[in-house]
C-alpha cells in the first residue's frame, strides 16, 4: 500500500472516503447531469439516455485514469514512481468518478423499465445529482474538520452546480 497509515481499519475507512470525496466525484456527477440534459434535448428514449450516459462516463473515466497514470509516472526529475504504481494511484483517485454516476443511472433505469414515468426519471436523476453534489461538498469540508456552517456553505456551493444543470434543462425545454 502507498500510505504508511493504510494498515489500520479507521485509516482504510478514511482513505476510502477520501477516494470518494474528490474533484473526480464532483466532475463525474456533473458529467452525468450534463449528459442527461443533452440526451433529453435530443428527445432520446430513457434507454438511449442511460446507454449514452454510461458509455460516456466509462470513456471519460478510462481517459482520466490513463491521463492520471501517465501524468503521475516519473514526470518530475528524480521521481522513481513506476507506471503500475501511478496507475493504481490514478485508479484509486478516480473511483469516485464511477461511483457518483451510479445513483442517477439507477433512476434512469427505473424509467427505462417503466417503473416510473420517463419525465419523472429524468428530473429525479438530475435531483439525485444535486443531492450527491451536496453530500460531496459537505463531506469535503467535514473531512477537513471545518465548522458546521462552512460545511453547509460547501454543501450549497457544490450542489449549485447540479441546480445549474437543472436550470439548463428547464431553459432548453
């Protein structure tokens, strides 16, 4: 393991949380919301929207992992980081990108399988994105030990990106 504190259970739990509370998680959530908005503006079915979102997320995630591995592999003179180590670090750092995409995609699937109406699924998936962004913003400040009011501002600030996507969808339609 790369970190010296990674052997204890609390350290592993914190490390996992820190792997999820990243800019990649925020970016992945906003990407999903953007793809939902874009697919909806093209009158795509929910199955098409789901497939477009999942395909786009996987390609962006793979490109992000690749770029992180290349950028983290011996780019600084004297750095002896091996390519496999750089790849593992990039993979670990980027896992939030994928995980943050799962809840909105599940909501899209509920619509695709006709469990909920299409429009409800689209709007609910966007609101799930807002919720995820809020949690990410709050959690980022909580991990740093910020007071509760700063955590709330972090929550609202980060969630505002999801609200911006909702406003974009509302204006496009």
